C-alpha cells in the first residue's frame, strides 16, 4: 500500500487547440460566475486533486456521499462537492444543458454538462457531513447563509486552470508533484497538512513523522480557504518560507494546495488523505483535532480530538495512503525539547502557548519566547498583526436626527488627531449623503444602501490601519450588524448609541426638520414616521442631556483606551 504509483493521474482538461475552440462555443452558453470556494473546488477537480471525481456530484452520488461517505461506484468520498447556484439561475437551466463556468473576471475556465438539478436538504447534509446542524460550524454557516439553494451536477470539461498571481512558483498540480518526486527518486513521502504558521512544535512533529515513516517530507499547506479568522495565506507562506531553511533541503519540499477547507474534522481528514494520495504521497500526518472547527454553540468541541485519527484508520486501505498519527506535541522544560504529550514523564514541566494566547501576545505586543517559535516567524506575524494600538478601527455613532452624533463625532476626531499616529476619516451622515449617496432618499431600501456604502468605506479604512468615524442615523439593527461584520474582518468595531430621546431631539430641533416632519412636509422621518431600532448591545451608550460634548467624546476615548485601541505607545 505504501508503494506509490507516480504515474500521471487523469486530469479533466482538453488539449490547447480544443480549449480555444470550446472557449468560443462557450461564449454563447448560459454562464455561471464561480464563487471563491467553487473556484478552489473546480481547480482540484480539473487537475486530478479530486480524482476519481469527473465533475460536480450528481444527485445520486451526493446522496451516497452524504449517507455513507462513498460514491455510487463504491469509491470512498467523504465531502459533497457541488455547484450550488441561485434560484434565479437554476430556473433557467435544465438537465442536458451545458453551462460556462467563469472566474470572477469573467474568464471561462470550464464547461459543466448539467445532468442533475435538485434542491438539497441542507439541514440533513449538515447533520451527516459536519455532525450537527449548528451555525457555529463555519461550513454549516456557509451552507445555510452563503451557498445557493439549488445544486447542479454533471461532468466537467476543463478549459484552463484559474490564474494565481501570488506564489506561482510554489503551487504544484498533482501531476507536477508526481513528476518532481519521480525526478528526485522520492518513493516514500509524508505530507504535512496545515492551515497555520509553522512553529517549533510543528517542526518537531514533521521531523519525527519523516523519521518514523522513513520518508521524505512535503509541507503541504492549504492556501485556498481555511477557517474564518485564520492568519491569511500571504503571511503564512512568508512564514513557511522563513522556516524552510531549518529543514534539510535534500529531503523536504514545500508546495501550496489551493483547497477550500470545510473544517469537517474526521470526514475532512479522510478527504485530505485522498487528495494527498492523488498528489503522489504515501503518508499523511494526522495530529490532534485535525481540521477541527472549534466550539459549537454550546461551547463544546464539535469532534473528539482523536476522532479524525480513528476514522482515517478505519478507511486507510480504501484511501490508499498511510496515516502517521501523533498526539499533541508539548515543550518539556527540563529536557528543553518537544515531546508527544503521552510520552512526557510524570512530574515534568510542560509549557504551551495556545492559539488564543498567541493572538493575545501579538495583539498586545508581548514577548513570544524562542522555545515556542522561530524569531523569523514571529517577525512575519508581527508585521501582519501589529498590536491593537496600531491597528485600524471604526467608531460607529448611531442615533436619531439631531441627537448630537455629528458634534460628538467631530470632537472625537479632533482629539484623535491631536494624539496622532493613525489617519482619521469622518464619515458624517450629511457629508456622506452629499458626496457618496447624493442620489438616495430615505426609503428603507435607500437607507440600507447608504449605510452599507458607509460600512464598505469604513471597512477599507479599518483594514488599512486607519480610524473611521461614522455618524449616520443607521436606524435598522440588521444593517448595523452587516456593517459590523464587514468592519470586523479587518479590525475593531465600536458601536456608540447616542441615546438622546426623541422628545429632546424634537425640543432642540436644530435643523427645523422635526417641525416639518410633524406637518407631514417631510415623509419617512426617523422617529416620527419611520422607525428607529435602538441598539440592544452597543459597546457604549452616551446620554447627551445635561452632558457637554467634550465629556461625551471623553467617554468614547476611555472606551477605546479600555479596549487597547489607543494607548501610551
Ligand atoms: S440614514 O437613515 O442613516 O440613511 O440617514 P442619514 O444618512 O444619517 O441622513 C440623515 C440626515 O438627513 C436629514 N434627513 C432625514 N433624516 C431622517 N429621516 C428623513 N426622512 C430625513 N430627511 C432628511 C437629516 O438632516 C439627517 O441628519 P442628522 O445629522 O442625523 O440630523
């Protein structure tokens, strides 16, 4: 079983001549713009990474995979790989039709000959494949909230692979890796699958695995899609490159895998095994909590930490690759080295830094000891994750018209500029309406578009290390939540409810708008003839009655300081 077959694996591409012809024909077909996840799936379908699949699963194969992890042919396959599409698109497609699959720039990558179209039972898929229909699981959340409602299945004709402009030299198809192994005379090769930066524990684990399996080592990190919140792949690859010279060059290779992970734990481990077999590997490391998605909505682990090893062991012969299993590696202080936890002598001092603790130390600019990681890796991580007081953030004021949002926002802006260090942008309600949203009115639809535009700009500013201060009315909870999600992908979001009562706003009526609204001369006026949904859990609620502006702005500053976003350094 460990004897590799390094012969080329079948791909789904047609010849260059046919590809050109097909591309022209495909121009007239209905076309589907692939999502980022579908592009990852398609690439591995076309280059043989998902062998023996010849396309997106048919309904019969899907059911068989969901129910018992096998295709209708009897081959093991644990994860549904489907083309999920919108209802509108599905309504226009019938089985028997060909559709052009395009990347996000509109380039045609493949043709799908649709044989099946069906509406899946997503709750059932979640239970069977991911173990629970729980939105805390990233793939279940994706299934319900991102994936389209209809699945299309059928064979693929590959025209061209998706283009990657980053790290081109480090990406290999299964056949490129097979050829590389053949050329170097490598026969036993163990894969290390990872979605994290490599620290010393990982290095020790990979060394041990290679020694145990008497094999060469392939560091095979996933650069497609991983768990939301992971270190981005650009940073990770720089980290891998930084530690590569700690490995013997003659026996170790680094290659990037454009896989979209599902974080499906045990089923995912089996899937990773099949994919590695297809890339010409003979062994794969499966450690503690392989491809684990973290905690469920009750705060418990989704999977037992060693369930992935058990399932892999059960199906090892069918997968066709041998597992090198490991317990968690820990640092033993007295011996100044890493050891598997179950081999540590009683009474020894174990040192460990969890992922959460590492993130905290990065965030707060604290020391990361040399026993834990390599200085070169820490340098890369610090470049991407500066301490909180150097990261971007958004302060989002919300409240009724005339509540004092703009005045406090202006005071806050000046105070932050006085402190210096980061650029500050004020996206005031009135200013935005003049420059970004001049064509919009005050219907629910228009208000939502307006707030989402503000959110988009704020998220870009935040991501790039600046401070965005927003001060629209933003009357709807759901829209504010959408903005929070956008911004939090790149930094902190602080919602400040300026809680001036309607009576007080109307009493002040600084712009005379309430009077006009009461007279019916302004329609859909917030608080009078249109709703304002009060924030339930804002980071801060400020009262303005009897409080001067300076004091209100100070409260925001104190909050920012408490969150570590502004500080002495
Ligand atoms: S929203 O709901 O967040 O899109 O509103 P926003 O962009 O903040 O714009 C609010 C300012 O527009 C003026 N204005 C109105 N407000 C609410 N409802 C209606 N119908 C309306 N018509 C005009 C008003 O001056 C608001 O400014 P502020 O600074 O909030 O008083």
